[in-house]
C-alpha cells in the first residue's frame, strides 16, 4: 500500500541527546529539555513493577527488559523503513519469528487507518512546558490529523494499563501544535502483541492535558530546571 507523504512541516530529525542523572535530555534550540518518556517514567506510580522485580530478581528483570526493548526497537525500525517506501521483507525474513510477526502486524494495522504521513521519528519540543520527545508518526488517520504511536507488548493491553501512553501522545500533540500552529487533538496508539492480534486505541488528547501538566510539575519538583 502506497501511503502518500506530505511534507507540510519542517521537522527536526537529528539533535544532541544525552542520558543524564535526571534522565534523557534533548538539547533543543530553545533549551535543554527532559524527554516526555523520562518525565512519565520518573513520576509513574508503578508498585507492580517493583513487585515484579522482587519476584524474578533484578538480574532477570534487567534481561527481560533489555530483550523487550531490543525487540521493540527492531519492530519500530522495520515499520519506519516500510512507511518510508523501503523494501524491508528480505531483511525481515532473517529475523526471529516474533519480530517478523509483530512487524507485519504493526504495518497491517497502521495501513488500515493511516491516509497521509507528515513525518516519522521527528523530534518535537515545548518551550511552554519544557519537555521534548521523538514521535513515531504524525499524519492523517481516518480523516483526522493525528499523533500515531507504535508500541510492542508481550501481552494484550487493557485501556487502564496504558494511561501513560495517552499522556505521552498528548505531550506530542501539545508540542506539535505549539511548534507548527496545528490543532491536533486525535491520538492513536497501535500495539503489536507477541502471538496475538494487534490493538488500536484512538481517543482525544484533550482529557489528558491536566495529567500531563501535573506530571511535569511533579518532575520539576524532583529535578528543578533552574
């Protein structure tokens, strides 16, 4: 499927990024900003995560997390290349069966809704709220200007489990609207699941703005910007 690319905006794709004690930091033209994922990670209330680490052990938890991160990176890269018009399938065929399945499922579910691509893996930042991040895709999803985010998962997700995904994408929408004068409100989370059907969650970014602001304030108290 040939999805048209419309380069409506001058996006930034390369920037100095470092991992500092307070987290991942982007050196934007307007200042040094923490990543939105760092902000959400540092302010998350996830008692289940520590319970899981205690149960399996720190070493095993680190191994599982790295394996999931490496797989997620691969799947994202194949999807990005595919939607940039590259022939990925000869290389993809050399990967493990889970990477093949999850990459194909992600591409398939994205093709079902993406009508136009404005950019992929572009860096967005907010001068107003002091954060930055790299967005998977911005474009038209079923007629609506949208932030489109790709996720990989070992298990099927329930909506209550992915609140931070919505807050993250709200952050991208806020930054995009601030930088380019757009009015993006629609966010789409596409989750490709190991051995199961992919998932699509679509909603408005607006209800998540108060929580985004709250989490930014919590992070700023932990790591004052000045």
